[in-house]
C-alpha cells in the first residue's frame, strides 16, 4: 500500500541522504596515504644505457603527478562525491588543503623539470596572455576575418622593415 498523498512523513527523518564515506579528518588521512603511495610508486621508464660498449636496459623512476582523479580512485569515491565534499562547508578546509597540496606538488615538479611544464601549466590554468589592443584599449582584431588579419600583419611587417 502506498503512502497517502500530501503526507509529511519525510519530516520525521533524522538525516537526508546517505552517510558520507569519509568525515573530514579521515579524508585528510586518506589523502596522506595517497601522497605516500604516489612517492613510493614513481612512474618507471625503461631506458637503454650503454657504458664502455656494454648495453643494458635500466628502469628510470619519474615523479608521478598527483591529481584529484587519482585521489578519488585511491579513496574509492567518485569525482561527484569529491564535488559534494567541496561544497560542504564542514569539508571546505580539508578539500582546500588537499587541492593546494596537489597544486604545489605539480607546480614544483614542473618547475624542477620532473614533470612536463607545458602539460602541468595547462592543467593548473597557468597561461601567458598577450593582448593586442589599439588606441583607447580597443581590440585590434575584433570583427576581422582571418584573411583581413593576415593582410594587417603583412602591412605591419612591411612598415617595420622600411
């Protein structure tokens, strides 16, 4: 038998939704385990090394970049669950600290050339922007076709080379 229409049984619930898999402190502890795992499990590259005419294959360790997706897999949670944690103010300090730790690990790894700087810069949203503006800060190329832009560049080059 179905519940009668217009009932208010839902108001008797103690909690809405299912229990989170992690509370804030255990989530931080799980991230700490993830960080230790990342350090203990570098990516391995097989490299042919020759010395005095003897060649052999050696494994070269490379830094494994931490990611939110990697952490979610490690913690056995979905990225949607991660977003829910981020949006919950009780988890905000922990999720912010985890994201900053991942950011710093990637940034420092790229700066030290342990990670590909171009890939990491894109991932972290670091871009070098150059704005081309004319008088009064107006965009020089707004509303122009590619051919018109190319013609302006050629004209500029001609004037510059005079």
